[in-house]
C-alpha cells in the first residue's frame, strides 16, 4: 500500500513539476485546482477555465503525456509531473504550424477555447498523423466552442496533417 501524504485543510504545500520542459514550483492548498495553480501561482494564463466541470475542454493540458482537464485535477496531484500547456507549443513570439493554420483557416474567434483545442489537436496529431475528417471531428467533440462552428478548426487540423505527411 502506498503511503498517502495527509495535508491539512488550510495548509499550503509546495508543488514542484515540470511545465513545458521547465522545472517550476509554487504553493497550493489541497483544494487548489491545477488550472488555478497554473494561472495564479505559475503565471501561465493560456489555460482557461470555462465550465469548471470538465465538459468544455478549455482547460485541457497534458499531464505526463496524457490529456487532462486541469479544472478537474488538484494541483497537489501534479507533484513531480510533466505538464504541457499552450505556452509550450511554440517559442515565445512565434507560432507553430498548427497555430498558424488556425489563423489561416479562421479557426478561432473569441479564442477562449483555443488553448485547450490546440493542446488536444497537437496530442491527437502525434497519435494519428493521417486523420480523416471524421477522426478530427470525433477529437473535437470533446471541446465546446460557441463561436466558430468548428469548420475552420477541421480544415486547419487536416491541412497540418497533410503538410506533415
């Protein structure tokens, strides 16, 4: 049986993790969500919180190589983990191919959902390098966007897949 560290209700503990390849740490209470920890403790504002129920996908990050809803994960659960956020998709001041395609194909409007979708699409394309339109639409079904109608996103993701193959 693994020993579970007990944390007092109002106690703040240091959480150290690797975010976008850089080791970082901050403090969190047991109830602090990973999304709040990223935004308010590590000052990474790209991860958005939409529904706070894990449904909309705006808060999607990678956690140890898997997609995770940061609004449904406690910061203390990320101790020692590798986390990927939208800030890590490209170097500061530049856009990667997927981000450029989103711009080119009008795949974003208000941009609120975009960070989570970019994380999911990047993860998806790494696993499914030659997706069909149906594959892309199925992946996007885990995200809610109220502005775009998804058409531009589908075209952008497929164009990146085609240019990479």
